[in-house]
C-alpha cells in the first residue's frame, strides 16, 4: 500500500511539472502571436506613406467579426513577430474591414473600404492585395492559406517591383 502511495505522489509530481512546462510553452507562443502591426488609418494615408518610403501597400480585405478564415490569418500571420519585422521593413499596411457590427468602423472608413472593394474587384474574404504607391495591383491572394504561404508571395512582389 505504501508503494502505491509513493507511486501516486511521483506521478502527480511528474504531471504537475509537465503541465507547468506546457503552460510556459503556450505563453511563449501567445507572446509571439500578440505582436501588433501598425495598420494605417486610411488608404489615402497608406498611399502617401508608400510614396514617401518607396514601399508597396498591403491591403487586407477582411470581415473581422464574422469571417473565421480572416481571423485566422490576422492571428497567425499579421500578429506575429516574424510578420511585424517583415512588414516594418518592407510594407505599408491597410486593413479594409467589412464587419457585421457597423460600430467597428467609421462611416468614412466604410465608404473608403467599399470603394476599394469595387476598385480591386474583391468578391471573397479574406483577400490580400498588394499595390504600388500609385494604387496599381502588384499581386493578389484570395482565400485562406497557411501563414507560411504568404511570405514567398510577398517576397516575390517586393523583389520584382
């Protein structure tokens, strides 16, 4: 009976250490996934900044409060250290949001986003469009992909333009 008690205490200790390591690992992953990128307040501001800094503009067409694939891309691509470092150096960012909750975007942003949706022929969410400082399309990726697939796409646009 004493041996069973010792074994149970040992197993409980091993389980506790394992659970603590799992929590620490999960917190480290979440810290990487909580990096906020800087989205410009308007497309016009993004274009002006793109001209000044000689960078392309990435426009993320999303339904932030109703589109699960959009939320996944936002979380697993845009809100990571890797993307933040990449975008700070190479891109200007604008989020064209089409939420169901109309209080999430201003009326000016809604009007601007509708114009951009028409201008760039957006008919699916999520869609990423990369444009030059004149607003001309350099590349477009429609639908949900693994975050790793976006880097070659973006790198080829930056390299070729």
